[in-house]
């Protein structure tokens, strides 16, 4: 195989796996010499395709790929329309808003803007977080089959946050609730002190799902306001459904299988 083919093979192998990986895992997964895997990973890191953790010596997908992904999605009408609606929500409510994508067992922030309240919640584009421990991730996971969710979370990841699901069974309970309500909420889970409400929609062009969220300080927003914010997001989702087609917004039937 050519060097380019090997690079593509590594990126394809890394897709949907744990957020970071080592030389040995790549060598074993792709059945290549460890020395070859080490050289390729190092070169990919130098070129910005991967990032290397100085402490663990493990690799993860680099910001260059994220920026290319953002550029690819920038022209997608649904994302642009959703982002415009979220800008209006930030102006109306003063709270932070954004769009996230699902990547394996993580979510990646695609678009975000801070609110205007004194206690701001800022999550820059490119930020990753555990999909099981925030509302945006659970909304996106809700669009997958139960079997696929179980595959991604077996064994179940550890996260020392008392409000986050601690097992696959607890995660499935939260996902079932998100499916039933068509939105989800989180409070003091992946990000201490941060709460959020979110909804998910599917892009009619690519079929990829995105999650729209409003984030705020959990200590300063009561239950009634959170319900009102969720209702506003559901209104945005309904308006997008009218514009882009209802079939792209309903949960697929396989999500309950």
C-alpha cells in the first residue's frame, strides 16, 4: 500500500472508535508492523491530521480534519438555517447556543456562541465531550438502534460525575426519556455547573444528525425557565421541519429496536 493509502486506512480505522489510540492498537488493528504504524502516526501528527498527547503518547484526530469537516458542512442549508435560528435565540434569551455532532462515543461542537448573561457558558467549536453525559449527545444517540448504543458503550466509560449515567442501563433510561419527549436536558454532568436543553434533527442532504442546544448556569435557571427554553428549541425544530421536510426530523423506527 502507498503511504497515502495507509494514512486513509488509519483514519478509517479510527472513525467511531475510542477518542484516542496508541501505536500498538493501530498496528494490530490494521495488521501492519509496529514501526510502520509509529512512523505514520508521527508524520500525521506533524501534518495536523492527528494530535499527540505528550503525557500518554496516544493520538487523536487533529483540528485540521475538524476544520475541513466544518468547511464541508458550512454549505449545508440545514446547518446554516439552524445556526441563524440559534443566533436569534441567543439574542432573545441571553443564553449560549450551539450545534453539536456525534462522533463515536463523543460529541463535537460544530458551532457555538456565548450568551450575554454575567455567568457565561463558553464551549468553543472543536470541543469534545462524552456523548452519554450531556443532553446533546443523548439526543443524537437516541437516533441509533439500542444495539448500536450498546456496542458503543460496552464496556461503559467511567466519568466521576454524580449526575451523569453510570451504566448502560441508566443511559438507556435517559435515552428513552429523550425519545419520548423529543428533547433532552442535562445539569452538572460533563461540565460542572453547566446545564443545557437540546433537540436533534437529521440533515436531509447527508443524513447526518445534528443537535441544537441552549446552555446556561444550572444554579441560576429554574425548572420553569428550562421548560420554556426546551419549548423554544422545539419550535425551532418544527420550523426547520416545515422548511426541509418532516421525514428528516422524525426519529427513525430503528431507534427503538
